[in-house]
C-alpha cells in the first residue's frame, strides 16, 4: 500500500526544517536590525562574530562566568547589555570603558557578591542598572558614585541588611530604587542620606523584615513620592509610626499590602495629615476593624485599595474624610464567616456618604446580607458599580431596591451572581443614566412584561444570560427601544412565538444572543426589522426542523433581511438541510459557524452572496465531499476555516479539489494533519486528508480538456474521412480547377474561331454505329455544327494518341456518350477521359457534355471514368430518351448544350 510509505516520507519531511532550526540555533545568535539575541544558547564565551554595529546584546540564560571587556570591545556601539541568568561573579571596570554608550546594564540572577568603587566607575552613561538576585550582602564605600544619570537601580533579592549604598550624596537622578526582598531591619536616616539630592518616584522596600523607622529617615531623602512596604510585618502600631515618619514628606503613593494591619483607628494615618497622599493600598491585610474617622487625614486620597480583607462592619463614619476618592476597591473586603447571621458583615446606611467624588466602586465577591434603603446615599458621582456576587441573596428587586442610587449618574451596574429571582416593575426606574445592566448568572424566573426596564432611557446593553426561565412577550422590550445588545443565553426560552416579535421595537439592536435555549419554534418574522444586527448567536438550539424542505409551509427563512449581519453562530442545532436561499440577504457576513450539525450535502451556490466571509466553521458535520461549485466562491477570501472531524470521502471526485485548494490557500486551517481524516474509501480510512495523493486526479481538470480536445479531433477526423470518402472527388476536382485558374489559364471561349470542331465525341468503339446514326443528321441540319468523329475524321481511321489530343484541343466541346461499353473501353478509361477532363478544367466545365444512353449509376461512372454527374451543370447532362417522340426534344437540348458559352464557374 502506498499511503503508509507516503506517511513516513511526510513525517520525515516535517522533521527536516525542525532539525535545521535546532542545528542553526544551537550556536547562532539571532540578529535583527541592530539587536543580537544570544539567549538560551549555553554559551560559555561572548560570541565574536556578530555585526560590530549592534546596539543591543542579549546574553541571558547562558553559562558565562565573566564578561571580559576585551571580548566586548568590538561591540562599542552597545547601549543595552543584558547578561542576566549567567554565573558571572566578577565585573571588570574596563567593561564600561569599552562600551561608552552603554545605557542599560542587566546582570540579574548572577553571582556578584562584591561591588567596589571601581566596578561601575566608567559607567557614567548608565540609566538602568539591574543587579537583582545576586549575592550582594554589603555595599562599602561608593560604587554608584559616578552614576549621575542612573534612573533605575534594582538591588532586590540580595542579602543586603542596610539601605546604605554610599557614604556621600549621589544618584541625584535616581527615580526608582528597588530594595525589596533583602534583610533590612531598620530604616536609618544615616543609611538613606546618600539620596539627599534625589527625588524618588518609587522606593521599593517590600518583603523586608523592617521593624523600625528611625526618626527622620524619610526626610533625609530629597523627595519621596512613592513607597512600597508590602509584606513587611508592621502591624497597626508600626504602621502608625511609619505614617508619622512620612509626615511632611512629598509622599503620594503608599503601598501597605499584607502588612498585618488588622485594624485601623483615628490615629493610624494621623501622620499622613501633612502629606498629599493620593494612593493608598491596604489590600490583603486581614483588616477587620476600620475605626471611625480612620481616614479623615487623607483628604487628597484618590485611589483606595481595600480588597481582600476581613472587614466586619462598615459604619457610617468608617470612610469619613475620603472626599476625593475616585476609585474604591472592596472586592472580598468583608468577612467571609457565615456560621451565624450575627457574624455577617454589616454595611450601615450612609456608609458611603463621604465619597462624593467616587466614580468606581467594586464590591464583588462579598457576603453582604442585602441592600439597605440608604446604603449608597451620597455617591453623587458614581458611574461604575460592581455588585457581582456581593449579596448573599437579593431575590426580588423592587422599585425601592436601588433607591439609594437615585442621585448617582450610574452608567454600569453589575448584578451577576446575586440569586436574584424576580425583577419587579420599575426595579431600575431610578437609574436613568444606566447604559450597561448585567443581570447574568442569577435565578430570574418570570415573564418579561417590559415594565421591568421602565425608566432605562439610556440603556445600551442588557445582559440576562444564565437565568432560570424567561418568557418573552411582544412587549418585553418596548420600553427600551435604544437597546443595542441583548444577551439571552441559556434562559430556558424554548420558543419565541409572540406576534409581533419581542424584538420588534429594537431597531438599534446590534448583538442578540439567544444561544443555549433549546429553541425549536420561531417564525420567520422574529428578526424582522433588525437591520442593524451584526452578531446573532443561535447556537445550541433545536432549529433543524425549520430548514427542512418537508417542513409544513416550507423552510422558515428567519435570517431574511439581516443585511448587516457580520457574525452568525448556528452551531449545534441538528441542521441536516440548508435551504439554498437561506443566506442570500447576508451580504456583509464575515463569520459563520455551522459546526456540530448533521450537514452532509450543501446546495451549490448556498454561499454565493457571502463574498466577504472570513471565517467558516463546519466542523463535526457529516460532510463527505468538498465540492468546487459549493465552496470555491466562499473560500476565496477566507482567513479561517474549520472543517475538522468530518467523514471525508477521499476520492478524486469528492476531495481532490479541496486538497489542491488547501495546498494553495493561505487560509488558516489548524490541526490539518490530525483532525481531517479520511473515512472512506476503505483503503484510505484513517489517513489524513492532506496526504491524499491528487496526482492521479490532478489531470482530471486538464484531463477533461484533453478529453474534449481529443474527442473533437477525432470527430473532425472522422468527418474529414467521411467527407473525403464521399466528396473527395469534388474537393480534388475543384482543387485542380482552382490551381489551374490561379496559375492563370485563360478562358479560351472567346476565340471560337480557333476551334475546328463544335464537339469532340468520345464513345466506346462498339457504340460507333449509334453515334454515326444520331450525330451526323445534326450536322446536316445545322451547317455550323461539325463533330469530330474518330472513324470519319481521323486519317485512315488511325487512332493515334497525338491525333486524339490535337483533335480534342481543336474542339469547342467534348461529348461523352456514356454506355456500359464506354465504362469498359480501355482507351477511353485511361486516356481520352483524362485528357478531356484536363482540357475541360483548362477551359471550362461547360465544355463537357454527358450523353447517357443507358442508366449508369454515379458510383460506376466514377469508378470507371473518375467522372461524376455532380461535376457538371445540369444542362450539360443529357439522357437519350426511350420514347421516340422525345428525340426531338433531346436534339434541342443538345443544341442548347453545344451552344452554351464555356463560362467561368
Ligand atoms: C574572550 O576572547 C578570548 C580570545 O578571543 C577567548 O579565548 C576567551 O574564551 C573569550 N572569553 C569569553 C568569556 O568570551
Ligand atoms: C550594520 O552592519 C551590517 C553588516 O555588518 C550592515 O548590513 C548594516 O547595514 C549595518 N547597519 C547600520 C545601521 O549601519
Ligand atoms: C533577553 O532575552 C530574554 C529571554 O529571551 C528576555 O526575557 C529579555 O527581555 C531580553 N532582554 C532584552 C534587553 O531584550
Ligand atoms: C556618554 O554618551 C555620550 C553620548 O550619548 C558620549 O558622547 C559620551 O562620550 C559618553 N560618556 C563617556 C564617558 O563615554
Ligand atoms: C479618636 O477617637 C477617640 C474616641 O474614640 C477620641 O477620644 C479622640 O479624640 C480621637 N482622636 C482624634 C485625633 O480625633
Ligand atoms: C501638597 O500640595 C500642595 C499644592 O499642590 C503644596 O502646596 C503642598 O506643599 C503639598 N504638601 C506637601 C507635604 O508636599
Ligand atoms: C413602588 O411601587 C408601588 C406600587 O407597586 C408604589 O406604591 C410605590 O410608590 C413605588 N415606589 C416608588 C419609589 O416608585
Ligand atoms: C460583571 O462582573 C463579572 C464578575 O467580575 C464579570 O465577569 C462581568 O464581565 C461583569 N460584567 C460587566 C458587564 O462588566
């Protein structure tokens, strides 16, 4: 069998490029423009064969122990040198001397332990120096003294026990100093005063065992805008001390995540009163108690992160003072223990009244018992409210539930996963600015009358997917005619039969999701008028019956008129038939998913109007053949095609065109070798479609042409043969005539005086008596007529050939007296006839007159004398009459024939 062999060759071929890549990459850097990437090459030496004009050299993840300056000298244009993830333990000062333009030096994850004053002495142009994850435990003297341009210095993950990086003022341009994950216990002013001229945007001290802030430690820094102390075990009292130390600094961003701040009081942040703090991160603190007025010291705060805490009770004064907060994250901020009702978190009414600038509030994933009537009072700038999974159970939303948001210009309200079971009339009527309403993943079970959405004058999107059971009526959405997106996935719709359709008023709808509903019944007017619809999801329903030809009343063409549809999903509907005209209005369709249906045969031209289709999914159907007349037009612009898992019939007729197309196409087809498998015929079962050998069918297209050409040639040949067979004499005869004419033989008729005889009579010897008897009387009757009769006019009756020729030449006409005898007469057959015809051709065919004494069939005449009746004009063919009374008529005819001019043809 040839398939397995092919398969092996195929797998070898597939490995080949792979091998080339491994071989070439095992010691070759990739150079693109002026960047050389030599990472992950197990290098032990700096490559010396790179273009010398490179500006970036990446040597990460190798086995380098040194960066010898001499070996890098040739790359003097380098601005970035990345030597991370090696085993470099020593750095020579000449390195920077040889690389004067170096701006970024990365030596993270190496084995540097000692930095001397000389190490970076010449690195004056450095802006970034990464020394993270080395073993630097102590820094003596001033190794960074010359780094006047340094912006970022990363010394995290070393063993440093002090923040001291120098003994004198330096690093005046430093913006980020990263010292996280070291062993710093104390922040001392004398260990930070080398930063006296710097203004640090970020001082990263996270994950250090800090236990003490010595007085003035932050004041010795020129300016400090950002400080991170995440993962330091500060607790409430040390936090309070920290804030006091930060008093009167320029601190703006303070990250105190995971510092075991389990409670705050009205003194915790007291020290921050004299600052302009805008960002405070208190997440992951197990914060349980927020004392009243804790935040009154933070009037400039704009961003407050309180997610992942354990707050038991938010009182009306917990958030007092946060007048400028715009963003508040309370995701998982509240206590989770639900053993008893008493331990549930409590949010008092008016808790948020202080946050009059708040725009964004995230309260997702909490365990709050319910919404109180004045819970959100005072949030007069709130635009985004995420209440996803915020409440234990909301059950029924009434016209009072969101009353506390009546003065909020809320745009987005997320109510997913709150066990909502019913929406009462006017539930959102106080949210007139709302644009997006997410009610997904609840337990809503009701008929939508349309009153639920009353007052949502600006609504743009309603997400209702994943609810228990919704029933739609004609009025379900009449109160929200501006709606553009409506999501109704898996809401137990079953059928949409109201008339007019529930969607009839939604003229602006662009996205409609009706998937996963098991809908079996819709009518062809359901989507009528939705002219702006761009995305329609109908997957996982039960619409197969609607497209059957056997459907009573014919197929239901529910897609008609959707002229702006871009994406159509009809996956998993049990379709086994597609009406040919079903997609005809969908001119702008870009993606169609018909996967997981039972389609076998698609009607030709079903996709003829989908000229802009980019993505076609037909996976897991029952398609056996991919035919040119169905798919060629639609495949043209495709960028994505999925026809995997179909039972392909790997024969020339079914699949050859497809395989050829795949080989040429630039369309993205994934898993071609594993998910496109032949099912039939038996001997190909289980083999990848792409291995199907089209060579035997390859000529099937040229073959057709060849066949046609061949047949035509054959037919023409047969025609010519038949023509020659039956009419060949005529052709050759006229050809002769033509040749003679063209070669310029003149018509000789005009000079009749040159003819001695009126006619030369050719006849069989045995007919001489008849000739004598019948032609001499004519001569007597008309003096101008003179026949050449061999017996009479030839001297001594000798039949010399030359005499014959000259006599024929001297005769104006030639009369053949045709009888059975003539056909047999050898001299006539061979010579006279030939010569006569020759002359006739030279003169005119009119010059020959045939006189039949007997009835001779044409074929016999032709066979014996190579003459046919068809060569001559009818008035030159005479028949000797049987009846005596017609002899006069015969004579008359003969006279006419003799008298006729020898004319051109
Ligand atoms: C530096 O170059 C020398 C000679 O060119 C070579 O022997 C040495 O191994 C190189 N060292 C490194 C670390 O590349
Ligand atoms: C860098 O050198 C390579 C050859 O070594 C050359 O092809 C390229 O044009 C050079 N680039 C510049 C910007 O000079
Ligand atoms: C060097 O390569 C590593 C790994 O490919 C990459 O993570 C790193 O960002 C690169 N460094 C530079 C400066 O591009
Ligand atoms: C620093 O870089 C500039 C160009 O940006 C260069 O002119 C100067 O020589 C470099 N400094 C040193 C000490 O090499
Ligand atoms: C803090 O609150 C206590 C009462 O709980 C009060 O006595 C004290 O004056 C408050 N301190 C400040 C600085 O407001
Ligand atoms: C806070 O900002 C104001 C005005 O922007 C400024 O005058 C004041 O000095 C700042 N306070 C501190 C402690 O930096
Ligand atoms: C809520 O609806 C009830 C009737 O169902 C009505 O009496 C009440 O006034 C409504 N409340 C508001 C705030 O509209
Ligand atoms: C609502 O919140 C859930 C959970 O965070 C999220 O998945 C969903 O996208 C949100 N909905 C909207 C409309 O933002």
